[in-house]
């Protein structure tokens, strides 16, 4: 399991283990802050390098090594 903190994920690079539509490499482009400052960050926006498509994911998905690998592999 990857040790991660959501506030430190901005601009980090990730590789999808199972690419879809040639989208394999991603960059975290935005950490979505919660409505209340008392709440924790739950979501991120990641951008596919190949297609520039942006999608929102739960930041904890990046901990799953069956889905994501840190860096561009």
C-alpha cells in the first residue's frame, strides 16, 4: 500500500496498470478541497497525458497498486 497524503499529491505522476483508450499516464492537476475546512480531502482531478481528458477520482484509489503505480512506468 502506498503511503500518501492528499494535500501533497498535486502535480504527481501516475501510471494506470490497465490503460483504457490509450490513457496510461496521468498527472494530478487539482486537489478538490471539501466544503468545510474541518473535513478531509476526498477527491482529485487527474489529467490523461495522451488525450488531456480530465476525470475526478477518490484520492484513496491511488493507494491501490492493482490500479495505479506511482510515476510514469
